[in-house]
C-alpha cells in the first residue's frame, strides 16, 4: 500500500466528483488500455470507461469477477493481448 499512497488524492477526487478530469486525458496519443474489475466500485468502473473514451487511442476492458486489484492469471493474458496485438 505504501508504494501507491501517492495515488490516493486522485482516487479520492474521482470518488467525490464521480468523473475524471477528461480535459487532461484528451492530449494522450499513446495507445492506452483502461481496465476495471466488474466487482470494483461503480465510480472506478465509470472512470476507467470515461478515460478510455477520452484518450484518442483508448480502449476499455472490464474483467469479470475481479476487484480493483486483479488476479495475475486474469490480468496477464489481457495485457499480453494489448501489448502484442
């Protein structure tokens, strides 16, 4: 948890406002994969989808039965597909 504590302000802002700061993401031109677990809170799933729709080359996948922290055996094939095409 200590390694990701710096992300908490961003998580809290999303949880409170229920929407990501999309203006910042529109400038991203690199292919971007946003993942969300189907058991993650609604606001997290919505944020992932919204960001994917805002990034010029964004894509979104919802992983069935997964929480915010996904199992490696579920995550690895999705990342492999995204990175290797």
